[in-house]
C-alpha cells in the first residue's frame, strides 16, 4: 500500500487549474501502473475525519494542527518492497514536496 502524504495547507491554497493539473498527473501515474499490472485500486481521502483513541475523540478533522495529512492511498501489486518503492518514487506528490509511505499488507 502506498499512503500519500501532502501539506494540507498548501493543498487548500491550490487553484482549480492547479488542482486539475495535479489530478491529471495522478491519473497518468495510475494508468501507467495499470498497464504494467501493478495497480489494484486507490482513492483520494476526504480531509474531514476524526482522531480517535480508546474513550476519546482527540481531534475533529480536517487536522489543521498537523501540517502533513494522508490525502490518499494506492493499493499495488509488487514482487517485493523494493519494487513497491520504485513504483512509489514515480508518484506525482514529490513535485509538491509531499511524501509517500510504502507499507506491505500483512499476510495472515
């Protein structure tokens, strides 16, 4: 799984044109993964949410106190973590100083 992390404040300041260009880059990346058979699924995440621990809701979203937010996820098929990292390095998020987290899904 690739978790996409972006600067929430910077995203909120993007114009419609900038946002559409960003979306187009993500779509091209996803299409490329589809052609290679690596893409399984993915979606952007709504900025509204809740941070919950046992017995308490600590924060209502969007999470303004956090500069970086998880803004989406991509499920991919990869032979190993190294291949997953190579795929993740092509994510358009890096153009906006974002980051990704690459995590294998546990098999049980």
